[in-house]
C-alpha cells in the first residue's frame, strides 16, 4: 500500500484475525497489535465463562484499540478487533478516521471447526452463534474489504493484500 493505512482485521471469533493480522502486518511492513490484548481482565473472564460481552463491556476496549490506531495514523499498522457492529466500527473511526477494515468472512462450519482446534483461547465455540447474530457486514460506505478465510493463512493474506491495494485505486 502506498500510504500506510491502519487496517482493522475484523470478523467473528475463529476467522483467523490473530493469524492473519501479523502476516498482513509483515506483508505491509507495519506493526501489529493483538486486539484481545486491549480487553480488560473482566471482559476476558466474562467470555471465558461463556457469557457474551454487552456494549458497555466493549466501549473501553474499542476506545483503547481506537487510541492505538490513532497513534499509528500516517505510519500504518494492523490491529485485530471483532468490530461486529457498525456502531463499533463507527467508534473506532471516531478515534482513527483513516482506518480501513479487512472483514474476514467464512462458512460457519469451517469457522467452528477452526475454533474447536484452537488451544488455550478464552473464546468458547458456544459463543459463535452470538457472534454471527451480532455481525453486521461492512456497509458500502465503509472503507474496507471482505476476504474469504478458506485456504491457508498465506493464501488468505495474499488475497487480503490484493484487496486492500484495490482500495487505493
């Protein structure tokens, strides 16, 4: 990408945000920040117990991610965040107006299989339905692209880089 953007890698749990994010950052030559690291301990405890977060839980988390993205404006960066609802993305854009979104999409059964194979992650597969029911895909007026998560991480990253480059044209 010619001008370093801050890319928010979004999608439901299990789409590979934590895998694709660092690969994308490396391909773009910018730093990566893991969105889960911005959650306060209470959020992680709640999700670990199988309880979905509510909006009040998400606001401080989204603000922290947005502040990181704001600090990377003009420098570029990649950060992961589920950013499932438009209002969440609006909140991120309020802090970092130039952010673009990479929406990782995929078939529910593939995503559930990948979640079941993960080790040591706090998000149980039981919350996948709530993630899909909350998801509001990117609107036509939102800066971003959607990329399917089938294939290897390298293939997904290649598709993501190509799609993000097309945004510039």
